């Protein structure tokens, strides 16, 4: 949280529920990517969200248009495993960082394994 003041129980519950919503949002992102399902993927973002993925920075829809053709051309199956997540809440704004491990089975049967945050 942005403040050092102790929160009352209701405020803590609100923060916990907000963080759970963010975890579910991250799961929709990962699931949408792995299933090549644009609608599920986009359900993880507000319309004005900005996405940063490797060298890409831009809208969620533009990130899809950048990433998916590359994955569809190269992989048969993809799997994004979400690891630890930090979430900082500040009023109506949240900032999160999630570590991930990616495994893709390539069309030539080799594996592409990567990780990051």
C-alpha cells in the first residue's frame, strides 16, 4: 500500500479483493495468450491500458497483433506460468509486476523456454 498507516478491517478486505481481481485479470491474460483467444486476452485490460512486453510498448490490442502472429508461426503450444506478483494499490490506481516462465513447443518440436517479468 502507498501509506504506512494501519488499515481497518474493511479497508484491508477491499485491498485484498482488489488484489484478487488483479490476479484473476493476469490469469485471463495468460489464458488468452495460451489459447490464442483474443477476446479472453483483451478482457484482461481496460481500453486505455498500456502493455509493455519485451521490446513492445503500446495498447493491449496492438500487443496482440504484434505477438500472436509470431507465436502462431513458431509454436504448436504455448504455456505462460505466472509466478510471484507484487501489487501496489494507490487509490483507484494499481501497479503490478509478475514474474513468468514461458514454454513453447515449436513447430520443429524444439522448445522455446523463457522467463521474465
